C-alpha cells in the first residue's frame, strides 16, 4: 500500500476504535477523510464534529458520491460488502486496516508492538503511561480508550517512539515491523481462521521475524505456547513472568484487589510498583510493560510512576453505576481464559454474588468454545445470556444459538434483548452483588441502559 498521490481516503468501518484513530491521524496530516459505519456512536459523533464525513450504513452510493482515491476496510468488512464490491468494480484500490497502520508505523524509528491473545490494550496503555512518566515524546495507537489519554491514541511531535496494539486476527500483525515486539500470551482464539494451534503459533513466529534489526522480543516465560514460539529465535529477547523469567516480581502484597510488588531484573531489584488497577493478572501485564521499558532504556523511577499512574482503559472491568446497592460493570472479555481472569478479580474485590451477563460473540466462536464457556460460566452465581452477536457472520453454516449454551448451565437464563436484561437486573440486584456485562460486541449498551433506567 502507498499513500503517494492520495488525497481522499474512505474508511469502511470508520466507527471502530482502531479505524477511528487512523481516521483522525490521516485527517490531522492533511488528507480528506470520510467513511461509513453500521450505527451511530460517540466515536462517529466525534469524527463528524471534526469535519469528517461519516455515512451510517454501507452503500455503494456512499463511495460513488465521494469518489475516494483509496478505500481502507476493517477485517469485519468483507469483499461482498456493497462499498467494497463497488470499489473493486470501479478500480478503486482497497486495502486492509493493518496495511494502513503498517504504513503509518514505518515512519517511526522505534515502534513498540504489543501482541497476544489477552491483555493487549491494558499493556499498551501501561507502556504509554511509563513513557509519559519518562518525559519522552511519543505516539500511541491503541485498540481501546485509555483513561489517562482520554482517547485511543496520541500523536507526538516527532516520529520516534510509537506504542501500538498488534492484532493477530487474519495475520494482521504481519504488516508491522516493531523494534520491540511484546508477546503477552498465545491461546486458541480466532480458530475459524487459524484452524490449528500449530498454525496460530506459527503466525506469531512469523511476526517475530519482522522485528527490526537490533530490536527486542519480550515474551511470557509462563506461557507454554509462547515458549514454543520463541524456541530457535536468534534475535535479542527478554522473558518475564510472576516467578519465572528475567523480569519477575517479589514481595507481592494485595489490598482491596490492588497489588503492590517489586520488579526484579536478573535477580536484582529494578523498582517498586503499586498498581491502581485491580486483579492479579495485571501484575503480569505490568511486568511485560516493565520489560519493554527496560529494553528501551527507561529509568526505574519512570516505570514505577507510570505503572502507578495508569488508571485503566474503557471496557476493562469498567464501573457504570449501582442498582439496589449492586455494582454494574462492563468488560471486553470474550474468551473463556479472559472470563477466568475477570471472575478471579471480582472475587478478590469481595463481591458476595457474581452475575455474568454473557453475550456470545460470533456463531463460529460460540460453537467452537461452547463447552469452555459452559465450564467457566458455571463458576459464577448466575448467568444471563442474550442472543449471539453475529458480527461478520451468518448462522447458516453453524446452526448454533444462545439457548444451546443456556441448556448446558443450571445457573443460566436466556433474555431476548437488553430491555429484558435491564428489567431482570433490577429484579435481582442486592447489595454486595456484581452484575458484569461481558463480550466484544455491543453488550456494553446493556450496561449503559441499566445505568440510565435504574441507577441508584
């Protein structure tokens, strides 16, 4: 992909967190930017306020009226989408979002990519907070809104450091060439694309080969799949883990779900850390961020301050309100492993009951991970399940329904829409309860609806 000679860029799926940040970056760099999304949101409203034309709904007429020089699409927008189909017929170049991001990243001297199945947004946010604490100029392009940035991105004055979230879906991260490649973990996800664990690990291994000469790989010494991935890698690397690796932790202390600990590097104290986000899993995210900071040459003082200053991201155990004294929260988790982590954090915070509002995401994922979801959801007190969020799929091939999962769970019930979920929460809520909406679809709208209708 090239932007040479390009004046107008059309983004199909412009309302997504990653696409919207690219839209703003291009707009600020002087390009004419427009695009489309399936529904209005706070993000599309913001883009419109900047002067970026946003069409609601996908139609070939949108592209006809704009006549862009190039179209960029998310992986959720398929080639049979009317806008993409028209562009291909009309000879307008069409590229994936990852190609555009890779092109932008090529302009930076030190790109820092954060990859892995879980924890990318949080760890990217932690690294950006550490760099901010160091006083260095930097950019960040992250997959979700980071609270200390009040945005999903920040653009620095110089093309030096850039922290970015590096997604493996459909091998997107093969478009990127980091100087520091952080691999948090590798778990079986997006298997409708990768098919086998070997293919998934092989994709990560290929990504590592893109690491710039003289660069570093930061990897999780407590993830067996990551160890398989790194085996035979000849470049510079550093491992991390709570008890195993070159960057580890000691003197771990927890109070009200918040952790303090000492970061150790090669057995020597590097710095003390006191986190402001809950959950034991965030120790490991923080160690990954600290390891990246170490290879970047950032001081222990900046690592300590940056990790303490990090206040979290949107849709990661995000508090919304209380109803009848029960806490209503939302989380982006959409894989059984991530649910385990979320529920463990909830128990550490001392809730009497945990009620999961689980929105199944895509028919393929629901069918493939049905038993795994049933196992982890059986561990909480009650589960409310709405219809499957289809995203980019149809059910013709899979023939699976949310009710199939409900049937596997003695503690679950089906609710047909968010209005019914909100009413059910109002009926059930008691002091000491946690109701947490879970999924990467639009389930957060249920939490927002509950807050509007029933907040204390």
